[in-house]
C-alpha cells in the first residue's frame, strides 16, 4: 500500500478540510447571496426550516431575541435571568450593538424605530 493511499491519511485530510474555514468562505458567501435573493417572509421561513435543524433554528431565534432585548435597553442581568443565557453570550451581543457599523444594530433600529 502506498503511503498516500493509507486510510488514516485520507481520513486526516478530510477532517482537516472540514475544520479549515477557508474553503467554506466561498460557500458562506454563496449562502449569503441566496438569503439576499429571498424577498418574502414565507419563502425565507421555509428555506431556514429546510437547512437548519430545530436546535439551530432555536439558537438563531434566541440570538435575535437577545439582540432585540439589548437594543431595547433591558439590563444584561435581567436578560440572563429571563433567557437563561450566560453573561458571555450577552456581552457578545452587546459588543455587536455598540459597533456603529453593525448591520444587526441598523436592522433593529429600523424594526423598532429606536436608534441604537
């Protein structure tokens, strides 16, 4: 058996490819383009239900709820208690909204009518 044909080496190369974010950058950009092409709520909802697991959908909805609560001025400790989230996750969301160039911040301002 040739060294390069060894099953362990092939498995290692496959795992390195899976764990390397660079090849996925093009795929991520393609998915962003697909999201941008969807113009109605029902189609977007159906698409997200097809590609995300129930746990991923729940996590995404929780992340948005966290950002919305922060944007509305709810204290971090109150959010932690209500949503059962760590302060680390909440701090990450807070940092996102403090960035004046944040897309999330702009979308929340548009949705709520409250400038972040």
